[in-house]
C-alpha cells in the first residue's frame, strides 16, 4: 500500500491562497473554524491530502472545497487554483446596497450641493 502524500492544513490553505498569511490560516484552524471531511479540527498541523474535503469560512462565504494536490510552494493564483476543486455552486450577485434617496450615487457631493443643503434637509435629521 502506497503512502498518501500529505501536508499541514495551515500550510495548504496558505499555498492555495485562501489566506494572505500562514499565521492567519493557523489562527483560523486553531479557532475551530475548519472542518476536514466533516470533522472539526483544532490543530494547524492536521495532515490533509488529495481527496479530503475542507469546509471553512472565508470572509462572508462558507467555502467547501476538495483537495486535489498538496503543492510544493505558494505560487501564482493560476497555480494555486489547480490545488483544489470548489464544490460550492456559483454565487449569485450579492445584494447591492441601494444608494441614498437624497443623493443617488453621483459621486462625491460638490461644494454647491453642500451649500444649497440638498443633502441635509430637516427630514433627514429626524
């Protein structure tokens, strides 16, 4: 039986460019925010290899990915994307915050806008 190639979990998350630094990856793992094959892990030194499924929070998104390769370095993004397969369906456009009803996203208000007080009418203060 062949021995499966494995790598530390925090190192792999950093290689695959899910986290900017290895320290952030380790902090996420030790905080108990990563699952490997549905099991919660708390050690950054947990070994992962090809075929393992990782679930973790990245920003506002819950990522579910399958490890395809261990990797040898933290290379450019196209190289990092070959290390995993994203198992999540594509995300729809996020809800966009509507612009203020008084100021309809025309950029920064001009001095004239501020002087005339269109932005600061009495009903906006209530």
